[in-house]
C-alpha cells in the first residue's frame, strides 16, 4: 500500500530543522507518512530525515496561490500543514479546496507589535487557514487562549502543546574542548547569550553585566538582528572577556555546545502578547534547561516554574540581572541538577511528543 503523503509548508528554509518543524515531521514519519516540505528552496537538503521527506517549492503571496491552487498535484496529499503565519494561507486554502485535514503549527502568534508588515487582507487569509485546521499545536500552554482569540477558533477546536524543545536533544559536547577552542578559561564562570541579540532580548542588560562582573566570562551565540545592538558588540566595556561565536550555527550545535556554559540568558522585554507568554515557547529556555544550564530570565507568569524548580533567577531590571549572576554562582552544582529535573518533569518533551503523535493519529485523514 502506498504511504499517505502530507504537504508541510514552512516560511523560511532555515526553520525546517527547528524544534517545531522537527516535531511535526518526525511525528508524521512515526505514523508512516511521506512528507513533502514546501519552502522557497526546492534544493533544500532534507536527507537527515530519511528517504520519505522531500523538498518542494512554495512562495507565500497572491501570485503563487493564484497559479498553484488548482494544480492536480495536490490531489496526492491527504494532509496539509503549516507554521504560522504566512504558510497557513497556503495550507488552509488547499485543505478547504480539496477537502483534506489540516494542522496549524502556531510557533508564533503575529499580533500586537509583532504583527508584521503584511496587509490586513493577507493576515485575514492566514487566519482563515488556521480556522480550516483540524488540529492546532502551540508551544506553551499560556498561548492556547491567545491563539484561540487571534485565529477565531471555537471552544471545541483541539489544541495540543508541544514545547519549542527537541524531544531527543544531542549529547553534550566536550566541555574542556569547547572552552579551549573558544579561548574560554576552563575555571571561569561563563554566561551564555544565545539567539537574536537586541534591546528587547536583554542586550543592554547583558552589556551591563559584562562591564560590571569582572570575575565572569560572557559567550555570545548571537544573531545581531537589531542593527544598533549588533554594532555595539565589538565595543562593549569588558569585551576582553566576551567571546562571540561565528555563525551560522544550525539548530543542534548550540544545544550540544551548552556543555561549555554555566548560566543562560532568557530575557524578553517586548510588549507583544506572544512575548508576554513565552514559557516553553522559548527555544533558548528549553535548550538551557535540557542541557543542565540554570538561567536568568525576565519575570513573567509563564516563567514561574524557574523559581518552583530552583533552576534559575527571575529578574525585573539590569541591576537584578547583574546580581543574579552572583546568586547562582555558589549554588551552580545544585542548580544544574535542578535544571535537568525541570527538563524531565516540567518540559517533558518526550511525553508531550507522544501526545502530539496520538493527536495526529486521531485525525484519520
């Protein structure tokens, strides 16, 4: 019997291997599906997923939709899926047009200050696609109602939670080798900033800690998306204790490399609803804790579990951020153990992945 085939739409090629897409593709494979992944790069190498995953081409705009929606190739698919936001315009329309099941991976909720530059008409089309779904996947429990409100989902619409976390994290790297290769002293306390480097993600707090904590080294796996923040990196006071990781890093190397880190930075200061409810939607939070690295995080309700598990410190200001390094240092060994326990019990990526697989299996497309 020919395997069922799914069409999964992703906004950018480099996101195909992030935890959200990896979880969905893996779940479909575990259920015996073949998966065509649609991005702007039809030559994308997906061989690491095995022979049942193939790269296809899609663009997210009216012209591509108009010239492709009625193509007979869509008849071969039993399921359409996509990440938010733009891909859901394609996935949802195709699902409605061909009478197929659909899955929304709501990895982001493009509302408030993160609504983007697309027109209200286009965004309405994306939300139409979300409502066409038979199942929605969010990456944090606090985002369930936000997504219901944003997409206009009814109260009975099924939503499952899959953290922005690999269910099968890579093995930690060699701590001594990682530090030696980067010029990080073997006995130093190392604070790691991983991800987009911007004012909204705590760039100024990080800079202040670098200047004031002269007993600490700082490691930046940074994407300098904010031009001002990126420009200031080479000129920061204390830069002799700052190591910047050259990119691109991919998705799994940063996780394995956390063997070299002692404290992780998880700061979100933006006012958009999704940033006020980050929780396990934060890939860096999941990464640090899963690799046994305690965190300093900005205070919000979705991060309260950090204090419950005693695997980090919640802060409200740059002053508290600097002081938190000193609070963690003498308790580092215990907090490392607590971080791993939190990952096992609270994040529980393997358990939530099993729920995801079960939820997809019940769709019976």
